[in-house]
């Protein structure tokens, strides 16, 4: 498995995998120094467990990120919308950093709101495999009355992580995958959402709401 260079069409929205620079890093030549350039590669050669889990749970083993990050019109949300509108199909968004020497035990996608015509594919940058053998696709339909919902589950496959984003008549859709003891993350990796299709008008407003989740175990801390 080799490290793949960062794509020119890629936007990294995870909060970085490089440790915060301190006097030791600076004296060592700045290997962990601040980002440089307009589109830095935030995926280091080694990503520690605690630096991979930067979003919501710094001590656990599950990380998640929602695009376009709250459906607002500022900060990361605006950055994601502008990035997709500038590139269109093929625009990629790196949402979660995966630690070196981890075991990716589960991957999930939750589609809470759609933007008609906008769909995504999920992949990894450095080749860590997504679940194939045990994938469930859950659709939730509103019940006839009240706030109850009716869920239905079907077996999926790798294709389940491709072309998602449309809800149809569903209230929400979950794609949940887990294979055995998990896929080994040999090189620091990242989960990437890539735009598969765009609305007919060629632009989005940011009304979609998709959460990507990853669970993983770590035995050693990351090493070079």
C-alpha cells in the first residue's frame, strides 16, 4: 500500500492529523509545523489515534463528520459548498482522518436531507478497504401518524457506498458496514466523499445533510 498524493480537487475538512507545533517540533526542523500554502495536505505520514479523533470524541474509537457542517453559510459549511460549486463532479472532500496501524472496524453514512441531483461516492485515499461482506442499508419511512417511523433493512455491498445522497420517499437512510475484525490501516488514511452527480443547474445551495462515521481500534500508537 502506497501513499497517494493529495488531489488538486480535494478539500480536507478534518481538523488535521499533525500534532500542534511546540518548541520541540520547531527545533526538530518544523516537521509538525503549521500548514503552508493555500491547499495544505493535512494527512501526515503518521496519524496518531488521538489526532485522528479530532471532531467529537478525542478518547473513544468512533469519529464522525457532517457535511456541509450544519447547513450554515459560514466557515467550513461555506467552504464545502463553494468547493463543490467550483469543481462539480469529481470534487472530493476528506472528512475523517484514519490513524496509522488502526483496524477500521465499521463505516457508516447517514443521509438526513437531500439536494436533488447531488450524490456522492465514499472511498479512502490510500487504499484501506471499505466493508463489503456485511453491509446493511436501512430506510426509514414516516409512519401514518405521530412521530413514529418504520425502518426496513436490506443487505448491501461495496456499491452501497456509491451514488448515495437521494432520499426518495424515505425520511432518512443509513448505510452501515462492518467486516470481521476490521481492515488494517497500514498507511495513515482518510475517508473521502467525492461528488458523483450534480443538480441539472450545475450548482448546489447546501441543503443536503450527510454524516460519515468511522469506528476503529488501535493496538500500538502510530509509528513511522
